[in-house]
């Protein structure tokens, strides 16, 4: 089973997973598209179950998301496969697209771009925990759908 997932965190030092003042705020995954918020009672358990039952984990700059999984004691098995869409773009580009943004990658395949509502909050200095949950949910789910579409486009090339 392929799981595409994406996390949203507090914003101190760009959400650095090793900063003890940062927190995982939400995550979303596919099949079916599911959103979990940090106050949900099954927040930790649901992510662990979903990742553990997957054979392939897909994300964009997925090492960031996997560090947050590790912070929750959600650890990949040795036989898990991981696909990082950002790293794949680096390879596909002949190693010229360093640290490509998700929007730039989506645009290169003619896929719908990210929604900017959450970025507007962040740019205004509002931390992720203070963004209205419905806005964050829409953003988080859209990222998962976008990353899945990008993964499928990359698979066609590779």
C-alpha cells in the first residue's frame, strides 16, 4: 500500500523537527484522504498505524515529515520504501533542480499549484496552531493530493 502524507508544524525555525519548542500540528494522508489535528484523540496512534501498514511512503521533502514521525515514535520498518518527490525532481532534472519547491515541481508537470491561504497566515506572523482548522485541513489535504499526482507523473518518467 502506498501512503502519501504531509505534516504541518509550528513555525519556529521553519518547523525544525529537532527544536523542542516546535510541535506537530496536523497531518494528512491518502486512501482515503484523511486529516488529523493535534487535539484529535487518536492523533499519534492513527499516524503510526497508517505508516506501519504501508509498504511505500511518499512525500515532498519527506525527510522533514519522517523526522516528525520519529518524534512521535513512528518508525519505518527496514523493508519500507520511501519516495521523495523533491529528490526525484533533482534526479530527473540532471541534478540541476536543487531544493525545488512543490509549486515549481507541480508547475513543471502542469498540475494544480498549492493553495496560498495558509502561507498568507504564516507571512502575517500567525503560527500554524492559530490558523483556523478548516483552512489548515484544506491546505494539508491539497498537499497530499498534489504530492500523489506528482509521484504518479514522476513514475511515468522514471
